[in-house]
């Protein structure tokens, strides 16, 4: 594997679905990420969707994607010997990244404050629903709870219907928190080069979700404390602005800039014969917003004449801002993504050849690297014997006792 920007750093990964994307980012950038799993396997190995091999064994594609380029070791933290092994690993580690409930590790004799005395350079990232402090620190959470408690859920969906979870089944609140965890780890590592000490990085899903939504955080909203209503697939700031139907799906239309409006209005006039749309009165977004239904009617009279890709290409030619709402099939066939080699293929010993999403960033000198997820306990010998110096017989005895 080529040298990545995080090569040389070692991360102990004890993250579930709440934070696992953060350690994936670090592993794909070259960090040595050792995933610590219980002997029965991490819970994310049992998350759908699943792939069945020829003998009917199931493998989680969620795990396969979220744990690329990592190593896997098994370790039972409920056992004193397992806790002792963890402390030995910490001595050789730069970052511990975990998502346990506050107090879970303390109950097992693992406390960051004590570990930092032993390893003052250690960076500890803790991602939890509500953070490590405050009256809600022990509250249970989920991706949905993150959106709900951040206020973002209130803003999403149609005004006359219940709120809609942003991203549907995609764990976007968790992903945001996980990314913040990875950023926090990098910031703490950077600070360590100047201060010589690591630090605790405390990430709250609630705060990460709120921080992503300017509609909830702009000072004017915080001043008047008035809830903003849901606007569904159309934005309230002007019209047309939002999602509109096409022959084969939906397209996103945006006409905030005068040049965009002019290109769009002339197009509607040509295709529908509506002369009034090019009247100067409609140059004002505020004026258009006063006649939302009329603007939507005119917009749909244009968009429904096209397939979404043809609509997009014609909009590009005219200088109008209209884009297709892509499905996964659309993305796989997208010529731009194909030309940029976005999709990557990796060989997995159980799953065979997998096509996966590629780099979320492109570095010319220290690039992101594709890789596969590990099998359960695949690196036990390499880590315990190679790094901690255990003898194979000692490792076998620990395995027999359920410690690894």
C-alpha cells in the first residue's frame, strides 16, 4: 500500500455504527487501524444488507464497506486479562476511537485519565448521542434521535405531514458525528506535536447534527426562537426552487440568481408558449415568491416534458441551474464519475469482487487507497504475537479461555 497522509499513526477502533465511518476515513488515508471486536464479532457484522456465499453464510455489506483497510482482532473487555491486553495495546497507540455509552469502559477499569498517565501522548475520541457531560449524557440515542433532538427533524418534510428523517435509512446523523470524530482526532494529533500531550475529543451526535443545519443555527433564528415550518420538496425563499417531476423521476431547480432566472424563463417561454414568464415583474425573487403556485405550475410544465438527464443537459447548455435527482443506478452509469474512476473494486476472500464508492477526497501526492474489510480476528497473531510479543501458545490459551 502506498504511503498515505496518516501513515505512521495507529488507531484502536472500538466504534459501532455510530462512529465507524470516522475510523474508515482514517484507515483509507493510511493509518494503521486495528478494530477491536468481541470474540463473537462486532455488532456491525450483523447489520444489513447481507451477501450470501455459495454455502449460505451471510456477510454484512455494511461491515464490508465501513471497515476497509482495517485489521481485526478479537478481545473480551469483560475479562481482566482482556483489559490488561488493551492497556498494553494503548502503550503503542496514537488514537483510541470508541462509541461506548459513558461509563461502560470505566466499569471495566478502563479510564482515559489513567491511561493518559501511562501514555501521555494518547488521543481519545468518544462519540456518543449527547456527549460525555451534561444531564443527558446517559440518555440512549439513535440516528433518528440525533435528528430529532437537534431540531433538524422538525424542519424536514411537508408542513401538513409528520417530519421526515433526513436521508431516510442512511445514517446521516451518525456519519456527521463520525466525520467530526475523525476531524477531532486529527486536530488533537496536530496539537500534540506542539504540546507533547494527547487529549480527549468529546463528540455529541446531537451537536453534530445541529451544526450541519444553518436553518436552525443562524443568529436571527436563535434570537426570536420561532420555529420555521417545513417546506417539503420546495424551498420558501423563492420560486421555482426545489424538486419538480420529470418523465422518469425528479429534478432539482434553482433560480436565485438573475442570470439563472433569465435563462430558465426564456426556456419555459419557448417550450410552453407562456409569454408572461419573461415579464420584468418576475425578476424579483420576492415577487415570484408571492405567486408560488403559479411559478410551480410553469416549472412543471417544462420539467414534465423531459427525462431528467435530457433536462439536465439542456439546462447546462442554456446556463440554467437544473440537475437530476440521481438513483444509485444513475450514479453507477454517470459518465463523469466513470471518467474520474470514482468507483473502485476490491477483492474480498468471502465476498469476492466488490464494487464500492471511491475516495471522498483526492490528494495528488498521498492518495486515498482502496482496500477490503478484515475477517473476524484475522490479525490476532500479527497484533498479539508481533506487537505485544505473546507466544503462539499463550495466544492459544487466551483463545481457549474466551479472552480473544
